[in-house]
C-alpha cells in the first residue's frame, strides 16, 4: 500500500517522503475483512458473530514536477464498506500541497501528528483490538485525540539527521475538533486546534514526542483540552518492541478530564509468521474513582504474499467498576462494544488483509 505522506513521515522512516515527478495517477488501497465472535459481557445479550470491514479504503494520488525542485501533490482517499452496505464510506486523508527542499505543506483533511505517533507502534491498528479503544484519552470508546481533522494546514520538515518535525493547525469551523456537530448552547464557530510532533529514527531505534491542544469557545468561556504523548521502539533481530505513554487533560465540562494511559507492544517474526501482543492501561479520570481499564491482546499474522496477510487475534478489555471502555473503537457503531460499566468485553476473530 502506498501510505499517505504524513503517515510515511511518522510510521516509516520518520522523514518526509519524496514523490516521483510524474503526472500519472496512482491508485492504491486496502481491503481488510474478517469474521469476529464478540462477547459484550452484558446481561441478556448473547455472543454475536460479525463480518467486519476494518478501515478498508481506496485512494488516488499524483504529483507534478513544477521545476526548480518544487512539486505539486494531491491525494483523494475514501473508506470502502466491504461488509454491510457496500460502496464508499466516509472521507479519509484528502489534500493538495507543495513540496520541495523546504519540506512539504498540505491543505485539506488528514490524520494529526498526535494520531500518527500512536499509529507508529500499535500492533493491532484498524481492528477490534485497536489501541484507541483505551488510549487517546478516550471516553466510552470515543477518542478525543487520535483524530483525522477537517480544515487542516500541515507542514512536514525535511529530515535533520533522522529527526522530522510535523505541525498541523485546524482552522475555525462549525464542528468540535473530533468532527462532532456543535450542540445547542455551544458556539464552535471559533473552535480551533493544533498538533505538533518531533520524531527520530536511526536504524533500530525510534522515538517520538507530540503535543495537541483543542480550543473551544463555549459562549461566555473558553474550554480547552490537551495531551502529551511519548512513543518509542527498538528492533533487535526478529524482535520489535514499542511503548507509548500519554497524559491528557481538559477543563470541567468537556470530556475527557485529566487521565494518564500507557501501552506496551511487541512482536516476533519467524519466516512468514509474526506473533504479536499488546498490553494497554488507562487510569482513573480525575475525580472519578475506579474509572480505568486494561486491555490484553494476542494475535498472529501469516504472510501469504508481500501484499496479502491472513491474521487471527484475541482481545479482552477489563473495566474497573466505573469504567465503560469497549472494543472496536475503529469499527462502525454496529460492530463496536462500549459504554457498559464494569463489563469485560472480549473478541476472537480471523481475517484477510490485501493491499494494492
């Protein structure tokens, strides 16, 4: 799969990629569909079986050489509903921009630098076991900081001895930063946000630090929320280890309130098989005892080819008494489990992922 520009900068070599000087249109995408058995751990609700499309998508992109080392670039990407209604889903990373020796500037819709730091270490991204079930200062399965924002201006620096800087500003618009339409009494016409990150990659070692802040005008007062995130990873032989720590905070009246979270990620490759495991933990919201949760995930990938992978996974969330976290934060509402206090939802599934 030809990944998006910022995603390559963060999750790949942590450097802004160079686009080929061509006027051709590149078509790319992912089809990721699996069969999952889900236990929501709710009284009166039986275990269910679901065929789920996990972030399947198709995109088109291209570049034009403008001369003098300057390039124009563009991308249009949309989700694909491969499991239920079929056809195209919601909009994904879509932008136009300019690139050169100064770096790259993008205008449009794109994942924030904060989100991409988290994506760079998660072993089970875009599945029921996605780390966004807990991390991202989530509240009942709704991530507040792992966002794909509208009205975004983004800058990606060149690599400075392995260090890449990324910044994004989300302009004022009539939605909250996570894309939710404003409710009565909440004036979001002056809502804005910014997200920045610095990432280092040198051989087996990678590390990244990010900060994001949302500013919302709530009529007579301004309500803010923010997060710090630190990620790291190290590869030695066939082992790859990763870690993530974050601290989020918010003014009273706008979730999420203050909370800390962390995760450990590991995988081991042996031939065509890769064994994977994640452990996630979030603490209590400030002022709400026993509102945290933990998630355990085990899985395996089998590479059928360079572009096709069969996989299996098992994940379980253990909520504290006042915790309401679920599985499938990246799935459609019909495929997710969330909002059930003191529940321990679990999922087992197998699937196939093909990139083109």
